[in-house]
């Protein structure tokens, strides 16, 4: 963000929390620049910089070029002052990382899991691994500012509780923030796993894209919706649930949600593995399907391309409804390569109006398996670094 843009969009009047947001893009600022941007006096700017420095959020970053006289000091965001624990919990895997406040990974760990093992077992394991990872960074647990976690099912984001998750027995209405927060003594934010993947892809790969649809194709199918640069969750956090949109041509297929003809029942990795197994191919799960495609198996390749077409039918409707400029395909199925993408593109570009597709890109993930980790870190850091949170921290510092 250059000076002209910052001046145009910056809210006024400026408190310390609002001033800090000018550093979130990684740019350095001088006192003179901040005075111009905020309209505040040099003494007020200096006082607020001192407050932010006391919290460890801002620090000196050298000197700017001089136009005569002593070069002015410049200041920058120091994201390493606190840590975030980021968790991407899927149906069959978990990824856990310690990051700084800018979602830069410091330590990470991945392992298989079974979501049906239940919340007590898995959250205890997450807390154990999280503590070990923090120890590896050489920092105390007290440095964890927040924990972000993505779950493979619907979540009430305001409470952090799963809502009737179809593949998570024992998780319905479980108080995830209470258990994990008590174990690691930090606030916990929870969201659907595809939402956090959308956040991660947007933040790390496409920050300049304001209208993005992230589609995860794995055991199930879901999407995260970025509009006007913000994640859109819907009234109850169910926005983007593509997997349970009906595909009328296959309305006889029973879905695990209890309905018939859902996209997930005909085009997910689980559905493909079942169909190919019945057709005589030696596959047992989604990774076997991807491996078969990558090895050139014609039956698997044809099945994946047809799944892409089915997904494209639903995405064509999404393109007309949301008008994204970018659709990102992620999840394990994205590793199947061009067959899946070709099927999706074939239908989306054919079925959607030219105005909506004129500048539309459809691509596979840029950040890969780390998308959920990045997104969980971004979600947690956004709360820690919000205007309100910083103002509260300053008041606490002043009164302590």
C-alpha cells in the first residue's frame, strides 16, 4: 500500500490500534509519513509508536534515505514478538505448526489421524504436540497469543463449536475452545477447514485478489468464499458447502448427509475410490486414485476428469452467483493434475456467461498442504492484532 492509497482509505481519528494497521502490509513507515497519513501531531504519533513498541509490535527498521540532514528513523511490524499455534485437522490427517504473527512457520508436525476418535483424544494429542513444538522454538508456552484450528465440518465460528458434523461422531456441540484453551492457556478460534484454507491461500498466494473461491476436493468437497477481500461464512457458517449441492443427473446416489444426489456422493475422492474399486481397479482410498492417475491409468484418469465435469456444473452456478476472479482447487485431488482441472474448466467456461468468465482464472493451489496451517494462523493473528485487541492491550499495560 503506497502513501496515496493509505491516505485515501485510512480511517480517522487514529488511535494506536488503528495506526498499527498501517504496518500490517509489511511496509516500513517514518514518523513523518505517519503524521501525514493520520493527520495527528508528531508528538501524538511518537507517543503511539512508543505504546506499540512497548507491546513489542513495532520496532526500529533502520533509516530512510535522507533528503538533507539526519536520515529519519523507520519503523516496522515485528511479528516474532508472540506466537500462534495453527492446527489443520482433517478427517484422516492433522497438521500442527507454531508460527509468528505474520503466519511464518517456525516449527511444524504432520501425522495421520481418525476424526472419529473423538474430540477428547484428538485435542489432547494436539495440545501435546503443540507444547512440544513451542519448546522446539525455545520460547515459553506463555508466548502463545492465540490458537487457530480448522475442523472438517460445519462450525459456529462465534462459539467455536461444531454443528451436526456428518463425519465427526462425538464432536457435535463440543466446546473445542474451552478444552484446547485450558490445555495451553490461550484463546482459541475455530472454523471450518475449507474456510481456513481459503484464508491461507488468499493471504499467502493471492493477497491482491478480492474475489476468490477456494475449493477443497478430498474425502469430501467444500469451498471457502472470499468476497471484497473478506471471508464470508454465511448466517450459520454454512456458506460454501458445495459438497451437498444436488447433482440431478445422479439423484439416486445416497450421500453420507442422508440426502440423495449430492455432489460429494458422486465426485469426491471417497466416491471415486468406491466406483473404481467396483470397476475392478486396485484402489482403496483417495491417495490410491491420485497415484493411479499420475501413473497414467486410463480408467482412473477418465473417472477423475468426469468428476471434474460434475464439480464444474456446480461451480458454473457459483461463478454466476459470486462472480469470482479466481477459483483455486486444493485438497488431495488437486494432486491428480490436469485431468481434474481440465474437466472443471471444460464445464465452467462453457456454462457460465462470458462476462463472468472473461477474466476468470481456474488454477490449483499455490501453497499446497500448508493452506490450512497458514489460514489457521491468519485467523488467530487477525484477532490478536485487531484494533480492539491492541487498544485493550495498551490499556492493560498502562494500568498494570
